[in-house]
């Protein structure tokens, strides 16, 4: 519902990570957009032309609604899952404010993994065998039934950490016990899923929908493990690239027909149409694409490589999805690939320090095709400089004609601090930084 006195030239982006910097950057370049607010934003959005940070947390529902109403914001785009799960979109709609994102009921496709698996089963969406367990005895039966080769997941939101991939019965029981008895994920793990493990490459496919029509973003691949060779603990994502060569037109068509369309139709049929970005996290198994998980939002860091590849006007696409009546095509820029290397704080995804000065951002962006999106950064009030403020700090993105060039460009833009165990090198850098050195390597070694 659009109220006539709203200002269509203003957009509010809710969130403060790399995904939200990329959204704010892309929307600020859209026709007819004069002012983008980022709440709370970061040092990157603070320095982005046409973007202004607003000191409101992404879970301050009252504050966000009041701000958007007072500034007559023409479109609000919600980045993270937490405010979606808390009902921010429902609150905006009640206030008559246009908003891009799913309602709380539709966001259950991400906020409850048990609900999502039952939904997939109801609508014939390909998924692995699973058991929902509320107690250890039920979880143990399911783990033993799968011979220990299983995935144990917390039902609720656990900041991307609530998934344990297990090889043995002991691994499975330890994971289930930690969640159900040890409370390692609090209430999110009070119910668990025990799932059959799937094998194959992963693929992230995002559909922007008004609940009925949809358009797909270029398919992307993420790198979830902390270290090269997919070793080390799981993270929020250490890098991404798009379009993923593995996603042939036939495969994308199959995903469209067997996954995206049935999900959107099922959500409509059950009375809570999915408006927003449906993120299908897929495993490309020998039997075809199967759903690892759905998210009710854009991916991070996938967004950082997908949006720079979209030629169409992003604000027009998001506005159409928010208000209904069809979604324009997200036309890809022809002959372009994008790669993103995440530069993280030392110790991430474990304990890490913050407050480190970040150098070399201008040097990084002088590299052909490079854009640095900020993830965990803040402005130093004393100097105006950027400081580290999170685990994932910078997303160094490069867009070039080939994936190999894009990867080379992103790495060329990353420097080394004097404390980095070798001669200092120009480019984006801070003390203690670490990043993977093999982003997209698998795709480059085995192109499809
Ligand atoms: N890249 C993983 C996620 O956005 O959840």
C-alpha cells in the first residue's frame, strides 16, 4: 500500500554489513533515488555518495517505523534475518509504508528449519530425509538410523552457526546433545533436525518476488569454511563469485521449475505469499538440485557479487516486488563476472579484536574493476577514518570480463600490513587480517 505523500526518491536500507553496503550502493545508483539512509550502516555506507547513516539498530522496530514515517521514506529494504523474524515488515505494512522483505509468517522459511522442511515435504520441493527431534532420544534414533553420516541443525536462528556436519554416530550425538541438553544455541536449539547428508557442489540462487512473479539474480557460489581448501570452522561466508559456471541455463531452468515456482506457489496457497528475496541454498546432487536451506533475505557475501552484475535499475525491481503487480527482469551485464574476497579479523570466526585502523582503501579501489564493500567497520569519531568493528571486515569485489580476471583483480587489491609477516604491500589492509587464498579456485580449475 503506497500513501500519496511518501517521497519516492528516498530509500532506507536496514542493516550494517557488507550486504547492506552493496544494497545501499546499488540503490543509490538507481534512477530517481536521491537519498539512501542506512540504519545503522557502517564506515563504507558513511562514505558512499548519496548514502547517509542513521543511528538506529536493525532490531529497533519502533525506531525504524517512526523514522521511515517521519521522513516519508518511499521504500525500505530489510537486509538481515533477525528483524524479518521479529516482524519488521508486518509493522511497516501496518503503518502503510512500502517495504521489501517477507512478513514474519513468510520468513519462517528461514527462521524455523523444521517448518521449512515440513513445507518442502508438503509441496514436493526436493530435500534430504529429515527428522524433527524435540528430545535426545528421538535425535539419537535419527542419528543411528543414518549411521552417523548426518547433519544436525538447530531449528531456530543461530547466526549461521547452528549447523553441524557429522561423520559418525558419536559426532551426531554430541551435536544433538550440545543443542538439546547443553543449550549451546539457546532456544534456537531447543528443537533440532537430523538430516541425511548430501554430496555435491553448492549453489546459491536468489529470486526477487512480489509473491507471484519473480526474477532471478545471477547464480553464485559461497565459501563457508574459514580456511583454504574448505578447511576450518564454518563462517558467515569468506568469499563468493558469480555467475557460477556450474549453473548452466538448463540447470537454472530446472531450479526455477522444481524449486522456486513450487515454493512461491506453496507460500501463496498457504496464505502467506513470499515477498522479498528468496534465497535457495542448494546442493547439486547426482539426483539433481536439492535444498540445503532457504533464507528469507539476500545472501552475504553473495549480494556483493550479484548486484554489481545487474544492469537493470535495482530500486525499480525492489519497489515493484514490494508493491506487487509484477517484477522487472534483473538483466545481467553481458560478459562480466564478479569475485569477492572477504577480509576478516584475526581469530574470526572465534574471538577477535576490533578497533584496528584500516589502510589502503583508496589503493584497493584504484585497481581496475574493484569496489570495496565494508562489512564490520565503523567510523572513528576522532579522525573520521575507518576502523574494524566485526569479524568479517571488508568485502573486496572485482568485476571483469572473465572470472579468472575478476579473482586476480580482487586479490591485487588486498594489501599486507607491516605487521603481516613480510614486506608491507599496498591495498586494503589492517593488523591481524586474514582471508582465503583460493576463492573460486575450484570453478577455475574445473570449468563446466
Ligand atoms: N552466504 C550465506 C548466507 O548469506 O547465509
